[in-house]
C-alpha cells in the first residue's frame, strides 16, 4: 500500500508543481510586475565602478515592480535614502526612508519617481555599493 501511495504522490507532484509554476508565471506576466534581482547577483561590493548604476540603467522599472536584494546580513545592509544622502554617501542617517538588514529583501517600487539605495555599512557606499533608478509611469514606453 505504501508503494502505491508514493507512486500517486510522485505522479501528482510531476503534474501539480509544473502547473503551479506556469500559473505563477502567467499571473506575474498578466499583472505586469517584474521582480528585478539587483545586480543580477548578490548585493556586495562591486568589482567595477558604477556597476549597480549600469545595471539599473539597462532596465525599465514600473510602479509595482519589485527589487530583490540578497546579501549576507552580517556584512551588508540596504537603505533607501534621499538624493543628497546618496550623492554624499551619507551613512549616518537617523531616519532612512527604508532599511533592510535581514539578508533578503523584496522592495516594491510603489510609484513613478527616482529612488536611491546605498549600503550603510562602513565605507561600502563609497566603494560602489549604491545605485539610483527611475520608475516610469506604467503606460510610458
């Protein structure tokens, strides 16, 4: 009997898992929201200057899209800051717009406008761990 139950379970798993994946992808495509993995990798000090800004400028961001940050919580953080704080790499911010410290962060871009992010650990911002992006209206090309 146990073998039969395992057999049916494996058959159901091979049908349900791919079907669920298709439904999730279809729902995301229909809603128009996209999850962008920041830097297409982990959030860490880049090897080239301007790496994250180049990454951001190669993408189109729309309201509702999600930025996904993955990082070592003991080494890095992500903080959304004002433009002047971004320009100065100001890391001693008492009340940031948002701060993420857990090692994985999903950040929804709520509306059109400019967004700036830095790492506020040590001097990582000045080492290139920062970027800015523009969210366009959902109906603009």
